[in-house]
């Protein structure tokens, strides 16, 4: 899926990732007003890394966006 589809899914509560984030066991959680929190999974637990307000061109052009199967916050 592309970034627009991924953002829509995130706004509906899904956790999202892409090829670049997956390499480091990271994912994004939508907070509100276009703000995401980036987490890294360490020992099967999400660790907050930082806030994401803007995406790089690499992330925007990526077609490797997907929903994270595990929901670490349920």
C-alpha cells in the first residue's frame, strides 16, 4: 500500500510500518492532528523513540507500507 492508504489505516487505529522501518523493528502509531509516535520493538515490547510530524521523501515514495500484525497496545 502507499503512504496515503497507510495513514488512513493508522487514523483508524492500525499500527503501520514500511520496508525501511521494518529493518530496525520499528513502527508508527498515529496520535492525532498528523502526529505519529515511532516505536522500536525490543524483546517484544514497544519502546518509544520519537515523534514524527513530517515524512522524508523516501518514506513518501515507498510502496512498502503495511499494517503491523501485532497490536502492542491492546
